């Protein structure tokens, strides 16, 4: 393997590795605009110039393969001067509108100007005018004047999404990024172009002018949109209420995981945060009054009401049963506590999922047909994924055989005929809905218990491949909402069952000790990139 020296540090790398890639392995971060590790290399922007001994001219680090004995210098006056000249050329026609640009605070032009620029511009002519604020897709806006023609977005559409919507038109200083005629940037991964744009040329409609990035906090988490389990960063705004119309979670960004989603995520999952601060959130325990309205109450009163109905039903198992409709939207920790709850109280009418009436969209890249993030985790915990269990509980409800039915998260209208559903749920003597948001099913409930949404709790999901991955709490639960395991702890206490855990980490540790598929796992072992189930 070639042995290369960069800034006095030696490293052995595989044949075909470029200088910029070798430098990264040494912790040397060279400036770049066009280079992205997930895209083909074009050597377009020239900002990564370095000096290589025995070569008379500066070389482009992203395009130059290493050779044995190569000696590279990245911080010499000649290299720095070359980058400074390239930066000046890139800014010749770039508008100086940083104060109103959404990319301000995370713009490579700003960063590199402060590091290697800071020159007096020689440009006295008027700048070329190009298209501004173009609506090019359902989620993306384009400002061609800000574009530096790095072609990252073009290559993404050609190589990753394979949808081929974007191109570079015209020549010389009139060249600009535009969609092809009669095309829109409307593929299922379109907002990734905003993520990889190094400047403010491509911006996301939902985030546009909503919050300044320096007010945002970032938290690692997992996308709940499907069983792929894409790694994401949750960007929250809790310091300035007037930003983003009071929304706390303002955007999701993909987080690199080589084993799952690499650098990307789909647009469906990207907007899975929207229900978190939606007006449909259930923020306090609610009891239905006799007129069809809701009365807000305390946890103590609501839990006592649920427990009283269960206690009344337990002695009458043959004629009036208790049904539990769990959800693979729940974390492993929630499902583990629910499993103990069911076993100790003897509940045997337990379902976990709902078959959708229409086949969900999927593709061969990231989007999975299963729109639940923890189906594999539920199976590893011993839940019966056979949809006959769900149909069985539904039949019991329809036949007026359920005294109490506790439904977690589900909107059953997605899987059952609305007219029959109304009859079935109407026949349940006490229907308890546990979830973060109101839906069609919750309107039939007699008691609502507010559950924390996924960015509001600690826990783990297990993706379709069996990779257990961490969720970290990004914001506090809205109102009086609580994680499902805490709700079960309150209910268990009223029913004479102890749930001894104080936090999610305790539950996962117990899970790792008692469930064979999770044997030996704890939060430390799961880490930031996840850990595989056993077997």
C-alpha cells in the first residue's frame, strides 16, 4: 500500500485513495465545495489546492490519487495563496446577502472567507444577474445567483436518486444551475440536495426564514418514518419562541451511518417531526363527558379511572375481557415494560400492528414498506406479529366482548372500514387511547392518556435488519405527556404491580439481561451507530 506524508504525518492507504481522503484519515480537514464522499469526484471548484513535492504546480487534493512516497503540504504560502485566489473568483458574481440568506451560519463560503479570504475585492464591474427565488419543487427553492456551480446537487440527482432533474445551463460566467425544461425537483429524496449544497443556492421551503441556525440545538436520534431506521439529527429551537412560529422541532437532517442510510434520508421521513408540535397533540389526561366533549384532568384521576375499569373486568374474563393493542411505534423500552405488565396481570388479548388497507410505497434504496420503526424489536420481544391477533381483538370489540381496550398510537382507520370501525369501537365499554396525537381512533375513546412523542424521550428502535439504535431526548414532553413506560408504571401501581425502573437506561439494561435477542446490550454498547441483535 502507498505510504504518503501529509504535513509531516505519515499514513499508509489503499491504492486509489485521493489526497483529500488520506488527509481526512489524519484529521486534516481540507476546504472543499464540489467534493462529497457520497458522490463522484469532479475536481470542479479547485478550493482544495495543495502543494506536492516534485510537482511544479498546485494540485487538486480531491482528484489526485496518492502514490508511494508522496509528500504533501497543505498549509504552505503557495497553497494558501492558491485557495485565496480561487475563493476570490468564486465570489466575483456571488451576491453579498449573507444577512438574509438561510445558509448563514453554516455556509462554506463564509467559513473559508474568514479562514483564507479577507481580501479587498478587485471586482468593480456589475455582477451578473441570474434567477432568484425559483420554486423548483415541492420542498426546495433555488437562488441561482448564490450557486457556485459545484454540481453536488446535479450529481446527487444523477447518481443517488437517479431522477436527473437538474443541470448546468449556458457557458462561462453566464452558466447557472436550473431544472431541465418542464421538470421539477420532486423525487423522494429531493431535500438531500439542500443538505449537500455548500452555499445558500438551494433552501428548504419548510425551514426557509423560520430560524437562525445559531439558535438551534442538535440531538442525535432515529427517524420513525419506516423500518429502515435512518440516523438523523433533530434540530430544535427552544430559546426563541418567535422563531418558527413557536415550533420546537424545526427540521431533521440525516446523520451519517455507514451501515444504514450513509449520508441520506427520504423526504417522507424528513417531515416526520411535524406532528410533534401539531395542534392535534394530546397534552393532558382527558375524560369524555356525557355530551361527547372532553374534560381535562390529572394523571391521578385518569389512572384511577382506567385501573377501576380493569379491576372490574378482571374477574369476568369469559364475558368481558381486557384487550391491549400495542404499537411498533413504541420503543423497545416501552414494549418491554408493556410485556411485563401483560404477563403479570394475565392479559392474553394482545395485538401489535395493523395491516394498512393500501400497500405503502417503498423503493430499493431507503424507503421500506413497513412504516413502523420498531417492528423487528417487537418481534424480538416476543410479540405476535401475526395480523390474526389484531383481527381477533377487532372481532371481540365488534361482538361487544371487551370491557376495556387500551390502544397505543394506532389510527385503526388505516386498516379497517370506517363504518365497521365505528361500530366495533362503539361496542367497547371503556376505550383508552394512549398516544401523542389525536386521530380517528382517539375520538372514540373514553379516556385519553398523553404519550411523549419520539423526540421527547430516551429509548431504542430496532430496524428491519436487526440493528438496535438510540433515540435521545431532544425536547421536553409537551404539556403533561409522558413516555409510555412511565404511564404503565403509574397504572401498574394502581393495579398492585411494581415497575421498578427509574429511567429508560434501567429498562434497557434489564431487557439485555432477560431477552435473549438483546443479550449483553446496554446503551454504551449501542452507542451512536447501533448494535445488532443476537442471532
